[in-house]
C-alpha cells in the first residue's frame, strides 16, 4: 500500500493545538515542545495551548507552531511503523515534510520557519487575500479569466473548486466585490494582513534566502512533490529553488494531489493537528481515500484503517 503524507500550512493553527496529543503522548510532545521553546526563545507550548489567538495567529509564531504539531504527529506515525512513499506540504507545510524526510533537522526548520514568518510580516505594503469557491467548472473558468485580465496574483490552487487570491488591500476588496456578486461563486476575505504568495512578497525573498544558506539540507528519504511545480524531487537544489519561488508564487496544491495520484499513491494522510487538507481532498471528484490525524482519537482511527 502506497501512502502519501500531507502536511498542512498556515491557517491550520488554533488555540489548543497539540494539547490533547501532549496529554496522551507526553514523552514525544514534551521533548518536542522543550526543544522548540529552547530554539525559539519563547514558550511555544503556552502559545499553542493557551493562546491568546492573536499571538498564535502572528505568522512568526503560527509557522513554528504548525511545524511542531506536524512533526509530533509524524513521530507518532513513525513509531507505529507507518511510512510514506511520498510527501507534500502546503506552503510552510513543506518544511514539515523536509523534517519528516530527514532533509532538515527539527531545530533548523524551527529557525527557518520563524525567520520566514518574520520576513513575511515585515513586508511594508499591507495586503489581503480572498478565497474563491465554486462547484461549477464554467464559473471557475470565468473567474480565472477576469483574474488574469486584472493581473491579480493567485496564491493557491487549493482544489478544483477553490483558489485563493493575494494582493494589495484595494485590489482584493475589488476582487471580493466583483466575484462574490456572481451567482454560484462564493468569495471570502481571509483574516490576514499580508499578501502571501504574491508579488508583494518579493521584498522578503533575498533576506530569507540569505538566512537559510547557513543551514544544511540533506537529500530527502522519499520524494517530495514541490509547491510551485507540482513535480516530485529529492534534489536539494530544486527543493531550495522551490523554497525561494514559494515567496511570490502560487501553491499548486490541486496539481500536487493529482501528481501524487499519478505516482500511484493509494491513500493520503494529513499529518498534524488539523483536517484542513482532508477537507480539501473531499472536493476532488476522484474520491481519494484520506485520513486525518487532528486528534488522538482521529489518529487511532486512521491507524486502524491503514493496517
């Protein structure tokens, strides 16, 4: 049985994340949070378990939190002998995949994603993001045509029925107004203050890429399907190029899932305290078999189904 592990990205964080796992699997999660607290220089465990939400939502906190939760659940799966044939991570989730595939150490990844979050937050021009959802192919095509004409950046192709737009606040307000008025299309403003995966992030690219040169990336143990190309790779140079392109380019998640299916992955496992990606998977017509692991109970059910 071929398994693909999927690692969630920003937006999957919430106050209380990892708390149930800590209670149930204290040995693993205590070690993880202790290491994270030491590396980061603040109490990530307290942020995850108690909040407040506005602190956990800050991108320089959210990204290490998501990484830590995902790595913890990955270690539980590994302990149970569940190993993947391929991996993919949505945006910052790609760093979770790099840790799980032994390309990066957990400590190095913590430093990288915190710096990534800080660089993103430091971009001077405020931005916004808008999710567009429709179940009708022709309406999505109509929306994409208008988006291209307006030269609006697409931050993510999340599923056949969902894309996310990113850009300046005024531009996103207009996109929301125009597209939400089309019958059959639902537009939703996301609770962010920056335009992730857009041309506005170009400002952060050089500082971030210079920072990560101090870290060693090893060849991943299994192929990782990359965000910007939706192609699998174990080549460190190609992975680093994808990490760079991520700053200003869309996450091609729908294409990533299609590629994993072409690689004959039979089951998909969302690894972490979230079921965001599992929810997206259910919108694919192919009816992929997906397992979520957002709680100890969900993990137990997933393990039972995978054996």
